[in-house]
C-alpha cells in the first residue's frame, strides 16, 4: 500500500475483504493476496488509532496544565 488511505477507507475495505473471504470460492492465491492487503490495512488503522490516542493524551495534559495554572 503505497498510497495514503484514510482510516474510514481502510475500515471499509477491510469489511469488504472479510465479507469476500467469508463467501469463499477464492483461489489460494486470491485468498493470500486479500489476507496480505488486510494485514496492511490493519497496520494503517492501528497507526491512525495510535495517533488519535496520542492527540487525546496531549489534549488531556493541556487541559490539566491549564487548570493547574488557572
């Protein structure tokens, strides 16, 4: 995955992949390719969630600091 994909796009594509894999009927090569794509999408999602968690922690610290100073 060389192109930048949003969290929502990644989740949507993951849902599609899971649905397709649940249907079955794919060749081994197709299944492996979908699995690899899904793993890459999971990394994108995890990265975005980690970044959001970091921003929330930063905001919480700013709020605490402003209350202490205020």
